[in-house]
């Protein structure tokens, strides 16, 4: 059993089991079931023996959801999670989910406003929906809303980030521009390797290289961004750590 943490970092996320289930878009029964199966770490026990959950639990639930989306059975998910280091942070779990999500094709669907909120795991005001639409995460489609399930969770998380919409859109533009440039250069690099091969071999190589390249890009970018942020975050915010 864990105990109440003593840290006072305002960015620490503290949720009851009901709030965690709502944010993750699952039921309380599912959260408890995953806990009994060892897929989720136990909650922090606070006053009056109330369990509190944090960002790690939310990120782990998102990873489990993504693995299920890939068609993995519960037993396979258990094996997958057991292979991960036990001390992974919420940030590291998000990286794993991004790599897993990269294996799946784009999946867009149209839902009602109520279903959109259910998928988002939270209530969405008109301003929230407009912000998601501006980020190209959601767009009106007749009487409903069309969205990509892989982008929705990211977009909802950005709603709570203390950045202006202009900065978020500019950041998206930078990422898209450089991601396309990197993809083009890598494709050109590999083109010579596959130009003389059979079509079946080319498809096999592509299937194997896709997750490897994505993971390499994510890892490299993660380390590069951490190095960049470490140069100015300590100076501007005191003892805060870049994670």
C-alpha cells in the first residue's frame, strides 16, 4: 500500500477513482478490474483511506486502450506491460503509447456531442470544441463531430496546457514541417536499398521499418527536447525538473 506523497508540485494530478475513470473514458469497474490484474499500480491512500490516482495511472490506461485498439488480448497486454520497467513515468508511458499508436492506420469516425465528450473523458464546452477544431482534432460533420481517435486524447490534454492557441498551432506547424522533411529524407535514404528488390520484400521491409523508425524519431526528439528545455527551465522556474 502506498502513502500520501509529501510533494506540493501544483502540476501533480490527483484524481479519485471516479474522476480517473471519467478522464480515461472507462468505467470504475474497469479501473478496479485492471488493478486486481496488476495492470495498474495501487492508488495512493490519503485521508479517510480514500485512494488517489495520478497521471501515471491515466497514461497507463491510455496505453492499455491503445493496445486493445491494436487487437491485443488481455493476456497479451499483461505480458506486454510486465516487460516494461516498473518505474516508468507518465511521460515514458506516453512515449510507449505513441509508438504503439503509430502501428495503426488512421481511424476517423463521426459521433454526437455526447459521445464525443464520452470519448474525451470529460465535459467539453463550446470553447473547448472550438479549440479542438482549430487544432484540427475535431471538425463538425452534419449533426455530429468527426475526429481521429489517436488525436483526440492528445487534443484534450492540450486543453489544459497553459499555452495560447496561437502557440499550440505554431508548434504543430513546426512539428509537421520537420516531420515531413525527416520522413522524406529517410524515404530517399531507404529508396536505394529497396529499388532492386521484389515488391513483396519491399512491403515486408516497410512493415518492419515503420515502428522502428517511429520509435527512433520519438526517442531522439524526446532527448533533444529535454536537452533544450534543461537550458532554460531551471533558470526560469527554480528547482523544477524537466522530465
